[in-house]
C-alpha cells in the first residue's frame, strides 16, 4: 500500500495522469491550510439583524471593535453602527460602493480614524463623529494611505493626495496636496513592499515611489496587463485579478522593481473559459490563514494560500467585503 498525502489544491492545467499526487480537479467549500492537506471551510453567520434600508449593502467595515454598514435609506445612503443587536444611524453619506482605510495621523490614540469613499466626497470617522472632507474632490472610488498622505483614486485616471499628515487639507496652492495623472482608467490602489503604492489600471500596473510631492515618481511596472476593480489586496505582496487570473507582484533585487507572478495559474481555465476575470465583485485577505479570497457575482469564489487554491460557493452572494481585526488582534471578516 502506498501512502499519498492529500494537498496542493485544484489543478486544471496539468493533464490528469501527470498531476502531483494529492491534487484535485474539483473542490468546493474546502481550503488548503498552510500546514497541508484539505479542510472544510468554517462558514459564516449573520452579524446582527438586517441593516435598515433598501437594495444591497454598499460597504461593511470593522473599526475600533465595532461593526459598521452602509445602505441606501430614502433619498441618501446612511452609515450604521451595530450597537448590541440594533443598527444605529451614524450619519448620511453619498450613495455609492464604499472602500475603507484605517490610519492614525497623530502620535496618540485620539488620532485613530477611519476614512471612506464611495464615489462622492470622502468621509472621516473619528471619535464616533462622521465628517465629510469637503475640500477633497468628489467622485473617487478607491482609497489608500501612502507615506502619511490620504490617497484617493478616481476611475477617470486621477490620483489625488492630501497634504502630509493632514487628511483634511487638499489645498494644492498652499500645502503639499496634489494630483498625479495615470493616463488610463484606474481600478484600484494597493500598498506594496518597500513603502511604495501600486496604482492598478485597466491595461497596466503602475507604481508610485517617493515620500511627498517633492519626489513622487510614477513608473510602469506591468505595461500590457491590468487589474480588475475591487480585486486588489495586500498579503505580504499585492494580489489582484488580471485577465488570466490571480496575479501578484513580487519585489526584485534590481532597482527596487517588481515582477508579476501568477500563483493562480492552475485555475486559469476558470478565468479564461468561465469569464471569472470580468465577474469580480469583492475580495479580502485572511492573515490568520495566509489566504487571498476573491468572490464573483454568483456567490462563487477562490481561496488561495501558499499551499494551493480551492473554490467556494456561498448561499448568499457577497457584493462588498472587508477584512480587519478587533483591538485584541482577533481577525474578523465581514461580507455584505
């Protein structure tokens, strides 16, 4: 009898007779632990009652040990906070799909804040108070922190940054705020190794080097392949969905540059034949399980770790998602 350890995930590229022992052609709602083998996924549970309003959720986030959700209610969208078993209204926000980033621009706990943007003006949530950042330009879909600046990404191809250390200052005439044009449609912002910011576009990947408007330099990292919106996550390295599937950017030793790799190559037929690349709706990471997770418009998804990739299928199709943690370090992943 020969012992064959199971593991390695799905392989749809290698001819079956040449596959490594333990790999599979089909695996739904199982994952590949980094310790090896296969494990049934943990599943999920509802957090609180249904959020007030109508239509799908527009954003979900965990911040300062509390869960928040955005949903249209009446003529506008509203930000809600889960208080015990009740969703409590925090304030009105523009209607749109929301992305979030947490940062502390000060040296004390009082500076801890959550920033969000959803196609209108950006907002700041600090100390329980929601504030519109009135001086920033409306219309951004993506948000990030880079070198002590708040960064906003606009689908038309504009990247705008606040003054250093002041997310409320967007005056280009007196401060260090400014704008960088990327010359094509923008699809995401994701931090990279070495303190750079990767600017994902429809047909290319660009990288922003430097620490302020005095020395910012934009370089093209991948010239002929872009990323799909809402697919970008940073898990030690940036991961995103390109035309042929899951791609990441690995730092090289040459001039601080990056090279693209395709860790999801074994799943390429799903993206090429089933059109998954154009059906991405949201993505998250699980640091605890070293996983990149991406979901599609029918509730299906891919869980990928260094040990391999498998697929999942949820009864409820996620449209927005967020990965964060409580103040004690416990990981929490929300889906809307």
